[in-house]
C-alpha cells in the first residue's frame, strides 16, 4: 500500500514538473494561449521583452505564426515543448511570440525583410533571430529540432548564435552577410529560369515543326516530355513549350498512332507523319498518354482530348482487363498479317455502305475524313484510319459503329496476359487522373487498385509480375515500387483515403531500404547491381518517378528525410541536367519541383472534396492537398504555411499571387 501511495505521489510530482506557464498566459490571442504552457519562457511583443534583452545582453528570438498554421504546430510539438530546446532559449535568448492575425503590421515588416533577403515569399512559422538592437542576423521558417535533412537544427543553431553574440565583430559580419543573401538567391532563381529555357531549347532542336513529335522516324509519343512541357507552361507561360505541346497532342490524337475506331494508342509510328503505326498496343504507353491528355484537356477544354481519354480507358477495359487486372500488351499481327485487325480497304467499305443505303456523298465524306484512300496508305490497297480535316462529317459516329462491327468479325491480336505491377499502377494512376474529367473513374480506380494489391501484394510482400491465374513469385523491382507509390499518391489526392497514404509511406520506406545503397539507386535487390538511370523515352524512368514520389511524400507526411535523399541523389547525378536535360524529362520536372516547392492545401476531408474541382484548375503544377482538422483552408509549402482562408476561391487567389 505504501509503495502504491509513493508511486501516486511521484506521478503527481512528475506531472507538476512537466506543467509550465509563461508570460503568454494573460494574452487574449488563441494562438498565444496555445503556447502559454510551453517550457519556453515566451513573452508577448512589447516593451518589457525588448528592455529585458538589453538589460541582460541577450539575443532575441521572434517567432510569428497563427492558430491554425500547420507547420507552426509541427515546430511547437517538436521543439517548443522540448525541455532541451527550451533551456537553450531560456538561458541565452528572449523569446517573443507574435500572432500574425493580431499584429499583421509586425508580420508584414518581417515578411518583407525575408523577401528582400531570400528573393522569395516567406510564410509561417517565421523564425527571426535578432541582436538586442533588433538587427536581424538569421531568418528561417520552420527550423527542425535536430540537425539534418539539409537544415541545421535548433540544438546546433542556438549555441552557435550564443558564441556569435559574444564576438561583436563576428556578429556584425553575420548581419552584413545576411543582407547580401538577396543577390545570391536572385542568381539561384536566374539559374532555374536558365535551365527551363535551355530544356525548351534542346527539345526544340528535336521537334518536328510540321508534324509534331520529337524525331523524324520512328516516332514515339514520349509522354514524359509532353508532361514536362505542359508543366513548364503552367509554371512559366513559355510560349515555345506550349506551341510544341499543342501541335504534338493534336497531331497524335488525329493520326494513325491513335486507333480512331476502337480507341487507344499504338506503340509508335514508323513514319514522320504519325500515319503508319507499329500496331502493338502497350498498357504502359496508353496509361501515360491518358494521364497527359487529361492534363491537356484541363488546360484547353478541347473535347478532342476528352474523347481520347474516354475512348482509351474504354479500350483498356474491353480488351486488356481480366479479373480486375490489366494485361500487358497486344501483338501487332492478326491472323499472320501486321495490323490486319485495324486496316480497311476503300472499295470494300464503299460497296458495303452503299448496300446499307448510304448516299454517295455521305460515303465519300466519311472515307475522306478518316483518310481511307482508294490507293491505300499503308499496305497495298489498305488504309490505316486517321483524321484528315477539322470538321467531322454528319455520319461519322454511324461510320465508326459500322467499322467496330466489322472488327468483331476479325481475330483480335494476341494478348500478352502477363500481369506487371508497375504497368498496372500506371493505368490506375491514369484512372485517378481521369476522375478530374469524370468522377466515375474514382470508383473504377479504387476497384482496380484493390485487385492489384490483392494479387501482387499478398501478406505485405510486393511482386513484380506473374501470369494471369498464377501466384506471383518474382520480387518487385524499383519500378514497381515507384509507379505503385505514384498511383497511391494520386489515389489519396482524389479520395483522401488515409489507407492509400499510409501504404505509400510504408512502400517508400521499403524502397529506400531495398534500392538506395550508399547514396546510389539500383533497379533491383540482387547481385546484378544495375544502377537506375533517367532515360524515359519509352516510358518514364522509375528513378525519376521515385524521386518525385519522395518530394511529394515529404510534403504530405512532413517526413523531411525524403527531401534530403532527393538532394543527395541530385548531388550524385545532377550533371545530366547540364549535359543532356532533354533526355531526362521527368528528372527536370522533379528538379523544378525540388527548387520551386510543393504547395499543400490543408483542410478537413469534406472541405477538400468540396474544393477539389477548383483546386484542379490551379495552374501551379506542384499542388497537393492533405487532410487536417482545420476549420479553414491552409496553403503551405515545405516547412511553412503562407496563406489561409475559409473561402477556397479567395485562398486560390492568394496562391496565384504568391507564385507569380
């Protein structure tokens, strides 16, 4: 009994020691009240704090935030409730906490100083270190407790500032050095602009101005390059990038590369005009093209691109899906003839339509529009359909329906029934992206994701591929992790289902443990030791996708070590951005994301769903959204928040202003 009583008393004493009260306790601001029981001896802004700093010859730590600020809460939980950080601050600093909503003029003053120094907008929390005479010598936003992730931590910074304070000349030098940072950061921004200009210039050298695309022949779609061009347009408004993208998207959609009758893209064309395809259809190329055509439709609202998305998904569902899983590809041949399933003979069609009562002019109009020629355009008298003019004929849909009936009497090409995790993940991501056009694709994507995970991720082990009907045995490669994480992030962004985000983080950590060794990435976890590269001409480099995943996961989960890994990877391989950037489109995209930074919209789940259609229209390409129990919308970047509002339209206006 005595022992129990002793333990109860000890518990009460320990709790008493952990309860703190500082000078914010008398303040009326909800934000300051949130910090009133931190172990840090916070002062409100005012004469008392500044006089105490002078009297005791201490440095000033000024922390500015507001009550619903995401990263303010992160910094408080990590550092301001930590006794070791509090002791450093209490011994050698006067710590002042400001509610930016209570004193917007104070916030404005120091935000402008931050902008002058760093050449870009700041945010909250804003962390300012000053001399006792209010001379700023160091500024930041969120500062971690521990050193690492590319940033010094408070536990190392605070003692170094104390040493600085003891040396008058060194402190003056630090103040001057801080003021000079503006020009340095302006140079950094210039370098980013120069990279964009150079990439566009290098892509332009490969560009076919007459037919679109980036080669003479053979001509591949190169989805990753098109995606990069669109993001450059959204980021900078570069007209050359837009011109190249616009011509290429339209030419491909109207060409023989695209199956004008059944939907879906062939793998490539053997000619420069996109007329004569190699008739394979690959799951991966269609998945990536669907996703970029969604983006093109968002930017133009051209129904041609919406049609491509909807028809391509329908084709993948009809011929390349079994038991809820997507199959890999179809062969070019049908009954021993290349393209036999897809090509048509002019006189045969003309005769058949005439027997069905079509008028001569109607027949001529549809055949001419679809490029079905009397002399053929591909193999003897046979023609591969492609659109030859802008205005469709009156009976186009009836003609396409007839050609589809003709197809049912033919033998569909051989289907490769291999199940590939990476390629399925690409297609599932495409479905989530397509839900920006039609919300029905969300439920379809969810079903396909569940089926893939059930088959290829049994008992928490990810596999690379298998044949339909057989259990998988080959362990997953880097590409499987990369594209599946990418699809899970896309799924979270459309559903806000936390299951997707948790699994994405689990797989991210597993991928790092498995494929990232001594700051180098490998394609597999075996004795082959093949290093991952950035060639994404055929489909996007798995390493580029993985790096992009890491940046987004850092933003969505506040796991800054992911960002540090990306930076380390760029240190090792960044030379490619100088020597051959046009060959690594996704890598350039990832570098721009690293430099420009994600913007994350935080709000309650139901508020994010309400705002989704408006967020889809934001031009800034690196926009994410994540659930947080906040009664208003917060706009944050990595380690800081910079805007908040209860009205999503007003918040978007603030975002657009911030990224100009």
